């Protein structure tokens, strides 16, 4: 069961896109974080499924054909855009999950990220244990690797193309002082700098996890993998009428737990319960949270009781939390629950 949410946040426009689909018995979900505009991420959203299906019997070798799909999307987008001007070209990350029976395949370029984990209640020896960072770390797994330019493998390739990676204390690492990712679809001017569209492929068995989250760096810039897991733990425990116990000594985890419980009580994600959750999270920031910053994160109509713990509502809550925690980027989240 997949659900998604995307918010403009503090940016002037939303450059992200996402996909949730089912093709030939293969479940597909992905997040695409655009930069330099929304044209590339939107192109992926509109063309990925069609491109994948153009490979006959793609489901017989998913790693091979999703890789070819990324490379073809890259070529097609660059051809359509027709620009090698740094200031008139766009690009996008691409983090896609494909599920075939009990096997999960992840294809990734850029710094959007897929994580997965187990729920505390499904691990017998942890059921009556207070959650802390160490236990959450045991229950959480980062699947994909962030393609940051200073990643040693990525940096070596970029330098082999004759380009460079700049690293300044007041900024993130960048290819040739400009691009903040080492792999991307699009970004035509940087292909000669070693920025490739070939994805890394990762695979898992369904039995290894209870949930999966795919999101852009707008989420992970302000929440750790383990904190995302905590939100899901609190929600799924609450659905069963169980309380989540968190180490009293960890104020940050305690605040995130409290905020999650408040968001779960909200009927609109814009009511008093939601505002109280935002006030709780503001204890972790140096700035006051402004309510108007995430007005595009709201359901159509009132959230019914049977929707509070759905993957879609949890994606909304993670978006709301990111903005409240002062993420300065667009935020897009896909949540998958068993």
C-alpha cells in the first residue's frame, strides 16, 4: 500500500514529481527531485512508465531494463530540451522502487533516498523496550547511496573527466562549483563533467521489511532515517492501540514522538491539533514556524478515522514535519506499508 505527498515548502515553486503505479503486475513508486526548474522531473513522471514498457518483457529482467529506461529518459530529455546553457537547462534525481512478487528493486541516481525498516512490534525481543537512537538504528536500513559529489567513487569519476568537486564550509559539495549531485537525469551541460544517468541498483526481499520510504533531500536534510522510522513506529503502534515508549533522556526523539501523536489526531492537518504539533517541533528549531509555509499539505475533506494511519496520511505528516523543522526545500515523500 503506497501513499504520497509533495509540498512546495519555502520554495517559490515545486520542482518535484512522484509516481505510484502498477504495470504488468509490477508495483512502481518513485520520487524525482528536479533542479533548474520542474521540466525534467515532470518529464520523468510523464515518460518513465511508457519508456519502461517499450522494452518487451521488461519484467523478466527488471535491473537491466530500469537501467536502460533511465539512460533513455536522459537522452530523450536532453534532446527535447535542446540546451547546453547552464542557466537554461534542468535536471532531476530519480529514486524508483519496483516490486515483483516478493522482490524489491531500487534504481537510484542523485540524492533522493530510499530507506526501509521493521516495526518494533514485529521484533519479539524489542516489543517492551523503550526506543532510543541505537534501537531505531537497528530497525532502520538505508537502501540507496546518496550520489553527492564528494562521495569517493563519484568524485573519482568526475575528476577522471577532467572536472572537479568544490567543497566549501559554507556550501554543499558541487560538481565544477555548481551542481550538487554527481548523477542525474538531464543536466546536459554537466555530462562532460562525469555526471551520469546510469542508476545504482539495489535489491531486497519483502520479508526483510515492514515499510519503505522514498523521499527527496527536503525530508532528510532535517530528519534522520531513524527519526522517520520513529514516526512510522508511533503511527502503527497507535493504530493497534499501543503507546510508543521513547528514552526520556532523548529530548529530540521525545518531541518528534509527541508531534506525531498530535498530527495523528488532526482531522485536516490544518487544525488546532496540527498547529500544536508544529509548536512542539518548533522547540527543535531556532526560528518560529509560520503556518502558511505548508498550506499545500492538506487532504481533500476531513481525515476519517480509517485514514489516519494510511500511507498517504503518514506521507503528509512527514511533509508537514519537514517544513516545521525548517526544511528550505520542496519536500516529496512516498510511504509504502505492508
